[in-house]
C-alpha cells in the first residue's frame, strides 16, 4: 500500500505542463490575509500547547503577511511578555498605538511596558496621556503617583493625589502618600490630618503609625510620639522599630525610669548576639555610649555575618567614635547587591570628603559607579567636584547621569546650579524653567529663578510672583523666605524686606548670607545698632566673603561714632 501511494505521488508530481501552469496561477493568487489567518491559527495552537517560541515564530509570519493588524500586534505583545522580551514587546505596543491612536488601551499597554523596563520618564508621559482619556482609572493613577514620587516630582504627585482622594475618598493609601509629601514640604498640620484619617480607616497600618510618631517628634510633641509608639507595640508587641523609637524618645525626654524598665526587660529576654539587641545598640548610640553599641553589634554580626544592616550600623558607630578607618572598612564590606550599598559607599565618600581627600572620594564613587549606575553616586560626585571648584567635571558627572535619567528633577537642578557657578546664568535659568515645565510647582526652581532675578535687579515683579508661589508651597523654608525678602529689598520696600528676612533668620539661623541680608535691610532703614549686631553675627557664621562683611561693620562703626 505504501509503495502504491508513493507511485501515485510521483506520477502526479510529474504531471504535464498544464498542471504546472495552473500551479503558477495559484501561486499568483496568494492571499496574504488568508496566510496571516493560517499562521495565526498555528500560533494559537502552539500557545495552547505551551510552546511559546513556536507561537512567536508563527505569529511573526502572520504579522509579516498582515503588518497593519492591531490585533496581531497586541497578541505578539502578550507572547513577548511571557518570554520577557520587553524591547520587542515595546515595539509592537508602539505599533498598536500607531495603528489605533484613539484607543487608550494601547497607550496603557505601552506605559506598563515602559514601567517594567524602568523607563520611568517615558512611562510617566504615557500614563499622563492615558489619564487624559480615562481620568478615573484608579490603577493608572496610582502607578503614575508611585512613579512621580520615585522621580522626586512631588508637586505633580500631590496634584494627582488630590484628584485620587477626591474621586476615591475611601482609598487609604492616597491619604498616606499625601501625608508623606506634606511632611517633606514641612506642612505638618496637613500631614497629621491625613495620617489620622488613614489610621481611622486602618487602625493597624504600621507605616502610618510610625510616620505619625516621626511627625510628633519633628514638631517637638514627644508625649504624643510616645503614645503612638505604645499603641504600635500594643498591636505588634515584637515590633523592634517601634520599640527602638520608644526607647530613644525616653532618652530624649529624660524618662530614665521608663527607659530602665524597658532596657531591663530587653536584657532579660534576650542574649548577646540576638537580633533584638540591635535596639539596645541603637539606644547606646543615642546615649553616646558608642563602645557599648559597637560591642552589641559585633556580637550580632558573629551570628549573622551577612546581615548588611548590622555592618552598616557598625560603620555609623565607628564613624561616631572617630575611628573612620574601621567605619570605611565596614561600609566597604557591604556588597553591591545589598540595599545598603548606595548609602554605605556615599558615607565612605563623605568621610573622605570631610578629610579633604577629594581625589580618594572621587575614586570611591567612580568605583561604585562601575557596579551600579545610581543617580545618588553621580550627584555626590558632582557635589565634590563643585566643592573643588572643578565645575567642568561637576557638570560632566550630572550630564552623564542625565543620560540615564533625562528628566530627573534633582539632576536637572544640580545642572542648573553648576551652570550658574560657571557664570552661565541664562543657561541656568533655562534649565530651571525646564524643571517648571516638568513640575510647575517645584518650589526650589521657582526660588532659584526668583532669587537670581533679585540678585541681578531684573524682572522684579515676576520674581516676586514666583517667590510668593514658592513660599506658599514651602512655607517653612528659610531660604525661600529670604529670597522673598531680598526681592522686596531690591524693590526698595525695606519694611516688608525686614519682616521676611527676620522670619528667614529665625527659620535658618546658621546661614551667613541670610543673616547678612537682614543686616543690609536694617542698614537701609537706618537701624544701625541692629545692623551692626546682625553683621557681626553673620561674620561669626564663617561666610565665604569675610572681607565684604568686615567693610560693612567698619562703615557702621564710623556712622555710630559721629
């Protein structure tokens, strides 16, 4: 039977020229859509069979035959996601959007892929575009807020949070994030209100409770902070973070009896080297008992040699002791895949920087960058070059970082600062304006532009407008309030200048420039005694230009002698 079939196949395959002619005609009638459908059917079969690679192969054939099929490109994205082939997936998601630009589903698909591949700025852009079409999509809004916080675009995050809370008032995480941002901006009343709202929704939400404790600490309400810590421990008796805070609060408030009771319990129920003794070490550090803290941490490290948090704390303890060599040794033992690596290496660089060993600090950061291209490394590297007054190298470090994070606000701000110090004020202002395009409520960029105009004595009305907005965003920033006072000074409104500059000095008493500005305002109003006293204070704050302040003091002393 087999031989018979082979014979028939041979005869038919060698049939006359009329058959060949018909075959050619059939080939000429090739239908790409049908071919695409057949290839897609095979791809679907292989997907069901679990052979994703063959499914991809046949789906590629389908797309080749029907390249403008949105459906096929979307299916390809789904297959490539399973293969974790993200770059190809992004290509096909883009094709979906090109072919059907009015469908927000494809924009969301592309945004998600950018987020997965850590192309955060591109992801932000796509989520923002998607939300213009679908403003009440909770998932996209939450992801956008997360990304904006990650990229330190806090004002934009805050605007989105306000929208989220307005439309989803029962979403506790919205209040929590808004509280965190308001704490960052020094808006403690707003932050407290939101944290209390979250806790009323989720009584046992530990992060909100810990942040409320921190807020009370920052605002000097230690009794309330203690109450919150006790509440956490009543819910989570083994919460070491809350216990550590409670004991440190006892130290700060001088509650020796309460402290000793808790320390006694801790010593009785633990043994040297147990993880709980980390709390004891933290208390010793707060009390200045550095050697005892080191002893406790070394015991823990014996049992947990790869506990990188303990290594990090040991580095801090040795740093406090003044044994910087041991501090550096422990910081350097933390590997590059640890969550403490970045902070540890920056601490090493800062130690070397404080010792004026700039070249070694630079070498440390360059070595770290070979292992991890972290923004923080580039920023500190730029700061060190800036301190050396090597502005070209400082700018180069920032520009290299911006290649990886082209719209990062912190990097852009540092770029602007360096350009200013290089005497390129117009370029500096251009960068600051670009920051405001990305984040219209960025108080630091508003302040920088406003203060620069004030220093130059130009665009004073615009400067005033910008700085009033900045003060509204960061009402407790001494630097921004100083800028506002300085604009009034430049406008000749000295009483208003004094009002704001006095407030700035109260908020930031150790800044020589702010103090000097107040002296200048007193001088203009003829308040010579106050001006003299203020200039002398500025001189004691180690200003950059001591001679300038000395001349101002000499001038007032001559006036007062007349």
